[in-house]
């Protein structure tokens, strides 16, 4: 695969990711945990079919014998799938996406303390600025005394935390000396199944209409399963900083779709906080890309 094709796949993936908020706002009866259940269920169904076609019946035998890194990654995916949808039912799409955008910086920070990777001064600065942006957004919501908004941001924060743990685990596995657990794609299916079963007690009684199930099937298949497969393929070609930079399109597009398609305009606090977070990440990743061009050997973490 060429670099241009990998970039195209990454852009398509972020475009598909970004539709979650606006689609969710057009649901009729499904709420909170039921939304999470059906989205994860359709995601699991789509991935089950895809893996069965691509890898055959042997895939299911290998899945049952998966080593611990695959199951640990699956647990992280389940937290990400669940916290995103629950968060988006409690607070604005913009608040959730801005909170999620701090993920790459949390990953860098975790890699520093868990894997011992050194961080450049620019990355430490970006972490500080992004943290200030999240604090500004959270503080303004606290001043408005809207409990649901605060809870929504707190729940959404579980997504980048779980993502940071997941990506750090993936780095550890991919740079390990053994082959154990290096096929981590099946962890996405495990995550979908755990998310679906984990929220089931709170998802019933089901209230989703046929209209809702159609939209949730759209999310499960095209907003989760398809982009996950695309990103895994593109990440084999693109460097980490470029993947992170292209991933920011989800924040910009997601907020735009919710604004235009559901009339959900972001608050001033969210715009200010989001500008700090995204600005810090853009500057950090652009400098990382520049360093990769100038140096023949680079660290695997920004």
C-alpha cells in the first residue's frame, strides 16, 4: 500500500467515526445503555462475519485460546465503546470529542512511565496545554451547575484513558521478542462482545423503534467495524504522529455534523478548551513529523 492510499483510508475512517454524534441525536426512543448495547451488538455481528470470511472457522478456535494481551486489549476496547456512547447521551457531542482528543497525549505520558520512553520537551508542553484546556471546559460546566454535563465529561474521559492503556499495551506487544498476542485485531471483537453483555442488565426493557435499530446498525457496522479495519490497515504504513494528526479530523467533523445536522452548537467554553487541546496536539504532531523527516532514526513515541 502506498502512503497516499494509507492517508485516504485514514481520512475515510475518521469521516465514518465522526457521524456517531449526529446520528445518535436522531434516535427516537432508544436511550443511554440501550444505545450502547445495540451499537456494540451490531459491531460484534459485523466483525464476526468479517473475521469468518477473512480467516475461516480457525479464527474462532484461535480466539478462544487468545493470550492475555488480546483479552486485556479487548477490555480496553469495551470501555472505549461503552463510555463514548454513555457520555454522548449525557453531554454535548463537542464536549465528548474534545475530551477524547487528549488521548494521544495521555498515550505518550503513559508510555513514558510504563515503557520508559523519553518524551520531548514539546510533548510535555503539549500535555500541559491540553490539560489546561480540559480543565477550562470542565470548570465552566461546573460553574453552570449542570450535573449531567459534568458526569458526561467524566465518563467521556474514560475513553482516552482506556485508549492510552490500549495503545501502550499494543506498543509493548508489537516491540516484544515473542509472537504472543501480536494479532490484536480480534481484541476489537472481544471488546464489542464485552460491551454488549456488560450493559445488557441496564439496557432492558428495550424501547428502540425500527427507525432506531436502523440507525444503530449503521453505527455498529459503518461507524465502528469498518473504520477499525481500515485504521489497522493504514497504521501499517503511516507513522504514529501522522495517524494522530489525521485522527483529529474526527473532532472537527463530528462537531460540525452535530451543529449542522442536529442544531447542537458548541458552547464558548468548549470552543476555548477545544482550541487549546487540538492546537497543542497539532503543534506537537507537526513537530514530530518534522523530526522524522530530519532524523534517520526516531523513537516510536512522540
